[in-house]
């Protein structure tokens, strides 16, 4: 969660962290939702209280664990069909942080996203769709891709202001 907090400070130094009740990631919230719906999948995360804010810290299996017997596209789909923008090409992932209110509590949730659709107007999408034999989604999909680089555990976190802000409605999973 260190990178998430540093990125908020870098983008908005005046952000009021004291107003946040819960900080977590999509995985920890997903585990809580599965637990609440009586799912039997085991999970583990740490809970830390800093001031009045609860932090859910993911503690699951190693990210280098190889999962066998899976069916579907998995991680190879984004790696095969998306690319990094030039200014962020050496990144190891793209994370989003969403702030929302639910049940009287203020949440900050971090999650990884696969890619985004280039910011094309509806007119541009329509023109491209008419000029070729595919729809707007296929046109937009042809301009995106991503690669994967594993983070190192022995490096100090460095914040660099690069890339561009991408509106949430252009993100896809």
C-alpha cells in the first residue's frame, strides 16, 4: 500500500487522509465479500489500525506461484493484446485508487487494471468503424497492449510523475 499512499500525496498533497476509514485493495475486499457470501475459499490478510484508519494488507500466496490446470485467457491475454505507452513502458503494473463512501464509511481501494481504451471521441470511433470491417470496440482494442515486469523486493520506492491521467470510464479489466 506504500506506493498507493505515495501516489496520492504526489498527485494531491492536500488530500485529507484523516477522513479515510478503510484502506485496502480489490483482493482484500473480494475476500471479505466471498466470506460474507459463505464461500469456502481460504484467504489471509493483515489488519492494521493507524489512527482511526483500518488498513487491510494482502497476505496471500507468492505472486510468482505457478497455477496449473487453469482454463481461459488468464494473464497471457493482456500480455498478448496490449502494450504500454512509451512514457511508462518500464512500469511493472498499472494501479487505480478509488475513493468512495459506503455504509457511512470512507474507503480507499487500490486495484490493478489490465488496460485502457485510448481517448477517442464517438465521432472518431464511428468514422473508424465505417472505414474498416470491425466495430468500435475492435478498433479501440487494436491500439492497446501491456507487458509484464516483476517488481523487486530489495528496491526503494521511487515516485516519478509520468504518463497521463486516464479517466475511469476508459479503464477495462
